[in-house]
């Protein structure tokens, strides 16, 4: 086999991989972090819950789409984080366990504050 052909083939493969990586990163893949809105004032943990899904809102960030049609911006306790996994977003406890992911049914405990946000309480992570 001609050595020039091998070198050109290797270069083409390298360029293809770089292109795929660039597109994936531009699409928010590979675990890029997501900014959460945090509870900033002292609060009481409410004993309420609802059924809905966690979704990304272009202006409010992560919100809960409640089964009754409301969209409640989510406020998280300090130390919680979020990252992208493919096209979904996962919210993590401070210890790194997954609490919730977008477009997955959820019944979070917490309550609506005076500004209409959903203030989160403590939970058990997905998978224990």
C-alpha cells in the first residue's frame, strides 16, 4: 500500500473526529455544567409536592412543568449542581448522586415562595 495513501487516510480520520468533537461540544454534550438558581434567603422547607417534569426554559432556566399547566422556576439549596448528559440535564445532590433529569416525571418536595418559585427541600437521590 502506498505510504501517502495511509497518511492521507489518517489525516482524514483525524479531521473527522475533530469535527464530531466540535459539534458535540457546541451542542452542549459531554457533561458541560448548567447554572442553577439557588435559594438565597433563609427558608422553611414546605411539605408540599406535585407531579410534573423538570424542563429547561430559555429565560428562567430549569423550571418544573407541573401537570396542571404551571411552570415553576426551581430554586435549589446551595451545593447542588447540574450538568448536561447528551440532550438531557441532570441535577445532582452535593454528594454527586443524581436527583432528577429533564423530561422525566418527578414529584419533588418543597413549596412555592412569595415570588412564585419552587423552593426545593432535601431528597433521596435516584438509585439510592
